[in-house]
């Protein structure tokens, strides 16, 4: 048993809400968090998460930022209204400073990029107030951060290559080559 497992075992309330619309990630992370001792309730949408919150307000939450039916920040606000002491970690496939700031201002204790490792999530959830969380064991590379940013702008421009290239200040053909490649690690 690791130190993290001991800390989870010592918790008086191990309830955790996991909200993510990616089925594979939600199932994998849910099983990993259960194996570490959390009592996990999963939700695939804002509506499912709201329904789960009406049943009980969990001590912990791991929430995706962008979902098909809305923004995970709505659940942060709802959870804070029901249980002020809950510990919330936001996940996103699109790491950006503005969204990280918004998540923390709304009440999240940390903000992690997908795919998040279960140990990194547990470390973030168990970090005491005022204590800085440890940096992740596998942070995104600079190439991956750049690729994620390009993908985000491309999505915001409704997959219009010319508009995306203009906003990013790059040549359209260069952007097309980047978009044709696989995501860097």
C-alpha cells in the first residue's frame, strides 16, 4: 500500500464524482480511483452530474471542463453551493491559462491536462490548502501544448483552416501540415 492509498483510507468521506464525456477515460479513471479507495459515482454529462448532486454532494470531484452539454464549471458552482468543503480537480484536453484561472476561481483545487494519471489526480485531490501540489510525473511536452492550442483554435473557428491560420498568424499550408500529423506525446 502506498502513501497515497494510506491517505485515502484515512479519509472519513471517500465519495467522489467523476464527470467526463469520454467513455474510455471515464471508465479507466473511475476504476483506478475505486482501486485507490474512493467511492466513485460517474457521470457522462452535465445533466447526469446535476442528478448525482441532487442525490448526494460528494467530498471529492474530478470534472471535465468541456462537455457536449455544457461546461464543467457549472458543476463546480453547484457542488460548492451544496458542499463548500468539497475538493475539486478540473480536467481538460485543452490546457489554457484562462480556463485554469477560471476553474480555480470557481473553486477547483487544481487543473490537470488530459489524459490525467490517476496518481496525479489523487495527489491533486489530497493536497492540503496552501500546500502547492507536486508537478505531474508526465507533464505535456512543449510540442504537445502547441498542438493542443492549435487544435483548440481550429475547433473554435469551426474547423476553418484559413480563419485558424489567420488567428494563429501562420501560413495556411503550414497549418494544414500540422493538422495532418498525429498529436505529439
